[in-house]
C-alpha cells in the first residue's frame, strides 16, 4: 500500500479521477473522500527520490541550503511531476513555515493552491474565544469545499467518513496495545508505515482497514510470551 501510493494516485489522475495534494493528516482526508476525491499526501512525494529534486530546489528556486531536505525534495518533485499526478494542492497554515513558503513558489508552475487558515486556542481560552475559533474553522472548511468541489458537499457522506476515520484510529490503538505484549512481532518501520496511512489510507481505505484487521487477528492469535524479548527498548524521537 505504501510503496504503490503515489504511483496509484498518478494512475488514478491519468484515468480522469479527481486527486488533490493534501497533508494527508487529521480529518482533511475524510473531507476529500466525502467529496469523491482521492487525497495524495504531499509528504509522500519526496519518496520518488529523483536525483535532481533537492538540487533543483536549491538552484532553480533558490531555497537556502540549510532548509529541511524534506521540504526541498518535495518542492523539487512538485516541479518535476507537474501535470502528472494532480494540479491542485490543499494545505493549512499549521504546516511548518518552510512548507508555507515552498507552496507559494509552485503557484507559477501550473498548481492551483488553496490555503486554509487555522486558529489557535490556548488551554485557558474563554468560551467566546473557543466559539470564534469553531466558527473560523467552519468558515474555512466551507471555503475549502467550494474550492475543491462546488455544490458537492454532502453532510451525510462526511459524517460517514468521520465515523470510518474514528474506527480506523481505534483499530490502530488496538494494534499498539496488542504489540505491547509481543513487541518484536512487528518492527518499528512497519509500525511507522501503518501510522503514516492512518488518515489517507494510502488512497485505498478498504484495503488499509483489511490490513489492520489482519494484524489484529495475527496479534490476537499469538500465545503469551511469543515475540517478547526480555528487554525491548522503544523510544519516540
């Protein structure tokens, strides 16, 4: 699912299906799925690993050398892949600042870019502040919908996608809980890939869910003590 993700989005786009570049995080993907649009995560385009992508970002776009290589490789790939995968890009201003700048640079090269402004609510926000932020988010999502698919908003479809999203999150949590008893059954890299697809599902929601179900079944069938070294050091970094 992971290895084929970007190629799958490219094939879908070339077959006439709607594809939009997005962060692939949170519930943004749920919104696009509800509109019948495949979300292509822009954090995955760098995996195409074209040798010229970073050099192109530094030389052609004049991105400073000290900028994150991930941003540079993505920017270079967007230029190299223009017109082949998707020509629309949605992102929110919660992305890191280099991404915010990089995405402005590709607007001159055939990309229709839509930025969703996000609000910030401190922990001790007043109720008025919270209400204003909720209204702001609602207004921004309405603008995004009208940009992506005018007239196609269906609240029931969105509701269904959000229910599915929450179901997926519960299954991922179940895998993590089961893995705690068998920490060496699934390595760190597969777990990272699993988490990467937690919102966009690598473009294939049902196949992704089936993979989670299979992992839950496998982990549930293990005997106590199986795949459990005496010491398994796990570290978030």
